[in-house]
C-alpha cells in the first residue's frame, strides 16, 4: 500500500525563452509515494515553483514525462487536465487565494460542486467537516475577505482537501504568515500526514518545517541534489 | 447541475460588480425600449398613412378604358400586310365607358373563393351650379352598404348619417372641400349638371372627408341608383367594379385572369400603389437601422464592462482554473454574465417599450386631414417584440464572446507567479 507511486516526474526539462533561453529545470526525476509527506527546498530562483506548476498540470510547456496515479498526463488535453486538478490534486498557494465573492463554506465546497458527484447537502456537510479539522467552522458563513491571513490559509487548505485528492501541493504555504500562524499551518500539515496519511508535496524555505517532513528534496539550479533520494 | 454552478459563479461575479452590471443592463434596457417603441410608432404611422390610401383602394378594379381600337383597318388589309404601318393621331370611336356584361362579371366574381366582396361604382362628371358659377366635381355612385363594409365608408363621413344616402332618394354626401366652397349645409338642396347636360336636384345628407385635401374638393358620393338616374342609364350600367380580396397579394393574378376572360381593363393594387410600398419599406428600414445601431452601442457597453470585470477578476479566474475549472467553464461563466445582462435588460426593455407605446398612444394627435385619428397610432405587433428580444440576446452574446474567450485563455501560472 505504502509503496504505490502517486506522482512521478521523468526527465523533466523546462526552458524560459524571454528574455533569453534559459533552462530552469534540468532533468528532474523523482517520485512521491502514497502517504509520503515530502518537502522541497532550495535557494530562491532554483525552480521550485516552476516545478510545482508543472506537477500540478497547470503548466504544460515542458519536456519529459509526468505520471499521476501511474497514468501519463503529459500531452493530455486541457479539459482532461482540469478534471485531474479538480479530482486528484489539491493546491495551496503562498498567497491565500480564496474567492472573495463567496462565503468560506462555499469556497471550500466549490471543488466538490465542480466535481459534481454528490448532492449539495452532502457537500455542505463534508465542507463543514473539513473546516472543523482546522477549527474554522465558526467562520463558515463569513465572506472570504473577512478573514485574517492565517485563517484564509487554513480555509484554502480545507478547500484543497475537499475532493480527498491523491496529493496536496503547496508553494510556500507558510511563506506569507507570521511565526504563530505558520506554526498553526505547519501543525495542520503534520496532522494531515499522521492522522489522515495524506500525500503531500510542500515547497518551503523553512528548515524547521522541512525537518519535520518524511523526506526533503533539495534543489539547486534546476536540478535535484542526489544525496537525499 | 454543473451548469447550476456556472450560473452561481456568474451571479456572484455580477453581484460583486453590481453597479457596472446595472449600467450595462441599463444600456440594453434603453436600446430595446427605443427599438420597440420606435418600430411600433413608425409602423403605426405607416399603417395609418397606407391605410389612408390602401384601405380605400380596391384590390382589383375593373373598368373599360376609352381608347382607340388597336386593331386598325390598315393592318387587316392584305396589301399592307408586310408593311410596318404607322398611323398618327388615332381617335377612339364613341365607345362606352360602362362595363359590358356586368352581371356575368359580378356572378363570376361572387363565386370566386378569393373574393371578399364586390362594390360596383359609377363615376359621374358634374358641375355643381352655385349661383352664376359652376364648380366641377365628381360624384361616385356607390352601393352604400357594400362600400361601407369593404372600404369603411362611414369612417370618412364626418357629418350626417351615411345610410341616408341609401334611404333618401336623390341624396348626396358632399366632399368637405366642395361643401365649403358651395356653402352647402346638411339638408340643403343643390343643383348639379352632368356632362351630358342632365340637371338634377340633390339633397345634402352628409359631409365626406378623406384627409386628402385635393380629393375632398372634388369628390362627392351618391347612391348607385341616383347616379344611374343622373346619367339616364339602366340599372345594369356600371363603370367600375371594385373588388376586395381575402388576400390582397392575389390581386395581380386575379386581375390578369379576368382581364383575359372578360376582355376588360383591370388594375391591381400593387401596380397602382407601388410608391406607397416603397415609402413604407424605407420608413421601416430606417427604424430598424436606428434600433440596431442603439443595440450595437449598448453591445459595446457590455463588452467594455465585461473586459473590465475580467481584468479585475484575474485572480478569481486563476483560482477557478487551479482548482479544476476548464477554459470552457470560465468561458461559459462570462457568456452567462453577458446573456443574463441581455435577458434581464432585454425583458425590462420590452416592458418599457410596451409602456412607451401605450404612452405614445395617449398623446393627442388631431389634424383636419385625418378625421378618424385622435391620438398617435402605435403598432403593437408582437413581431417587433420578438425581434427586439432576439436581438438583445444576439448582441449581448457577441459582446460577451471576445471577453469570455480572453478569460478562458488566462494562464493561471502567469497570475499566480505575478503575485
Ligand atoms: N515567466 C518567466 N519567464 C522567464 N523566466 C522566468 C519566468 N518565471 C520564472 N522565471 C525564472 O525561472 C527561475 C525559477 O523560478 P521559480 O519561481 O521556479 O523559483 P523558485 O525556486 O520558486 O524561487 P522562490 O523561492 O523565490 O519562489 C528564476 O530564475 C526565474 O527568474
Ligand atoms: Mg517560488
């Protein structure tokens, strides 16, 4: 069970062409297995975010192959990729991206509504449960922009969990928070890993955060340093 | 179910930008209101003006034209058979203006399914003798009941009872202009001389006003019997046969058929009144053009506002895409916004347009020339409402098309990175 590979990158190269052709990712190959809590570290500009966007299927302009759940997703149609993002990937951004037009509860529900496999009542119930994990149930009816930064980040993690994704990806989810709030968020990730065995791949600059994860992937200049593999 | 979510998101976006949305919808409301009111008003006027002539015009008119025989003796002579003969100044023989065999013609017409009714007529040239001077005029002898049924005769009788024309012998309904000139009031007896020299005394029982001044100066009406008496002719004497059809588009065909069968002159309404048709078409065209221009302008309003909305909501679009909405979903969201503005603005516009029509209909519009008209005419033909409704949807759809395509093409990575 634990050995099942959730996401796998094979020889991924990524170039940017403006202003001049530069290679940002160089032959990136790695796997994340089910239930693993992996962190990605490296200097600023080494290509962590770029890698994450590719892994999340939002960026399709790369060389190499990407497997999700043992299925090749490289070269698939945009609509298919959207479905994969909806169903199998939860994404947590550095800046707490919530939809300000909707309430907290609705924000959490939207991926579920989009997936459209359960009734609205069921989804409301599930969303409420997710909010409870983060002790945010009392804020369910607030509009998203009425929350503090730390609260927003907790809600967006709840949203990423909505469809019970195969993997959660985070790009410096604590990067924009103060010590206290980033501790809260960090503890949430830990809890998710320990209690729910949620597979996670989190980019971070925080050494303390990283050392609490199962495995650290170190990057330098677009390459993964071999040592930790 | 999935579409419900799209609609929900579209509505949330609109509510978040309520003011702009209302401004955009107001543009549509205004243009649809104007479109419907304008077309209704224009066509009301059109129908009034056309009705002025066309309702009074028979769909087919049969008559006998006084003209020289086209078959001249020289053409029949053997000696000149191979020549091209030109005879100048051919005069008509003293042929009659009455319709030959009018009973047979009436019978055939009556049994024809296309025919709604027939009203025979005799035109009599007269001089009204007023003191020492003579005023020229035309008295039309008509079948009063049929003339009223087919050509709304009573609408134009502005004083007196039109049935008196039938019930009182030797009576006349004078054109308003002619009556004014002769200073003849109802109940007076006037004297008229026909071109054959017959003198008759006629009792004035009413005034007639068509709205066409020139016509009212010369045109008067008597019953057909009175006219026959004036000319000293028998009861079968008729100079004109006016026919109204169930479908006036049949007129040219019917005219052609009867022209051949009865060897008679027949004019159809289309040929006689071609210029009215043209005028109507041009007026309608102009109102459509103004309406469509208004709609296009409001379309640009919607286009602008949607573009602005998309610019402001880049983050929202990026999040939606990151959590699994496809480009098409995003496209649908913005098309939904555009169409909603179109539906709401369009419906309100149609209602306002209808109310505007009712309002215009209340504005007094009294003129000497149009005795039957008291207020501005408005045409409430559902056609304009349907066209207006469809157009509001089409323009808003196209106004939303390009912004929506732009939104669907937003690359979430660009937006997320941009932070
Ligand atoms: N759109 C772009 N066009 C050109 N170069 C780009 C573009 N986006 C990123 N880069 C370059 O690619 C490299 C990797 O960027 P990336 O954002 O992945 O770094 P990172 O590891 O996430 O850094 P940080 O820790 O600061 O977030 C950088 O050198 C950056 O300048
Ligand atoms: Mg980064």
